[in-house]
């Protein structure tokens, strides 16, 4: 990784433990990279419950409860799907906090409306409306995926830091 994410993950872990919360991930284009980054930090089992890798639309539907209608209307790479993934991850786990990622890492698959590097994120925190965001990253497949992992974790830390 270009950045050392261990300090960010440790801070995320401290907040989650202090609040008695567990984290779940739902990843598509990052293929479990966020879960790998989290579990590379010692004692992450104290706050990381599980990770879903839902690369196909069928997996998103079956494992996370993403709605077929939403996929048809907005496509797999959309804020609506990221939100449903984040909400579904919490519903289908024992965690209270989730982070979801879906996007186009390339080198193919992009369109004029959704170019390569389009990544949609969703976060679900207790007693809050899901937060969603779309980012546009540059670079090759590995660079886009790495930037996605970094952004997702950095934003999760910001959101957790704002919990009362």
C-alpha cells in the first residue's frame, strides 16, 4: 500500500471498541482488499465481524439483499447500490457499522457516463442515515483499487470520529 493504513485502522478499531461496535465490509471492485487491510492489524478480531466480497450482481442480491430493481434502474456502480450494500451488510451480519464499495477499476468496463475510476461508497453507522459518495480515481487498475481502499477507510474514520 502506498500509505501505511495501520494507524488509521488502529484508530478505527479504538473507536469501535470504545463504543462496543463491530464492523462489516461489503466489497465489489476491491475484492476484499479493505477486509485484508483491516485484518492485517493485530487484534482486529475485537472490532471486525466479517467481510462480504460480492463481485457479481447475483452475489449482491443473494448475500446483501440488493434489489434487482435497483440494479436494473441504476446499475451495479451507483450510489443507490452502494447504499443497499452498506445496509445489507449490517442486516446480514452481527455488526452495527458497515463500509461498502462498488466501482469500475478497469482497464475496461467504463462508459462515458461512468468512466473507469468511478467508485461508489456507502457507510452505515448506528442510528444514522447511510452516507454515500462517488469518487473518480485515476491510474491503472491497482492504483484505482488502492485509492478506493484508502478513501473508504479514511472516510470511515471521519464518520466514526463524529459519533456522539
